[in-house]
């Protein structure tokens, strides 16, 4: 049996999980506390998050996260099976995810996020990668806006070319009629 502890922080050791556009978090299902009541099955402790300082705590309640956890490996399975990737159907996406640190820093973590969530092997850990919904949708909308604006420019140029050709044709007819 191997037991390890991790202090909550914005990094996983020296590894920063987030970049400027995406926030990544690592959460663990809450465990029993000595002498305390059993936690609900949908309670998670956020271990790694960009907004956490060393030793700060944050919690998250999510039935979606709980449903993704594959449970313990089969009895008699090799110990390394615990860290093997679970099947792909145990990955979820949410289009209305709320960051657990939104109350602490609403400007950075408030609002709606798109999130991809996956369990870490057959453990009680889950990884959450989230992007602001409005920024993610803007990436889709931007090419469409460019296409519409360039189409408008092309149509305007075609209209001008047609008008110039019509004017030249009329001028040519007038000159032919005058002869």
C-alpha cells in the first residue's frame, strides 16, 4: 500500500497545469475525516487550481464528477491497474461549469465555463480543464464573421465591376448609335 499527501496549491510540484486561456484543476473525492460524518459522495476537495495558494482549501459538489469515477479495480487485478486509463466513455464535458473559486475571484473565475472532465486512472481523482464559454464560442464565431465580411467585400466589388461594365456598354452603344 502506498499513501501520499499533497498540499493544495496552484501548481502540482513545479508543474503549472493552466495556461492563459485554459484553467486546469485536480480534485479528489472527499475522504472520511477523523471523528467526522461521512461526506456526501458528490463532495470533492480541489487540490490543484490556479487560484489556490499553498494550503488553501476549496470544495466542489458535482454529481457529474462522481459518476465518472470508475471505482476500484477488480479484486486480484495487478496494483498498477489503479493507474491505468479508464475507458473513454468515462470522460464528460459540461457547457455550464461553474468554477469552485468563483466567489473568491469573480473577475477571473466567475461566469460560465466549458469543461472537460476525466478521472485519473481508477483513483478518486479527477482532472478538470475549463475555458470561458464566451471565449470558446468566440473562436467559432470569428471565422464566420470574417467569412461574412469578406463575402460582403467580394459582392461589393462584383457590384462595382458590373456597374462599370454596364456603363461602358451603354457608352459603347451611344457611340455606335451616333455613327
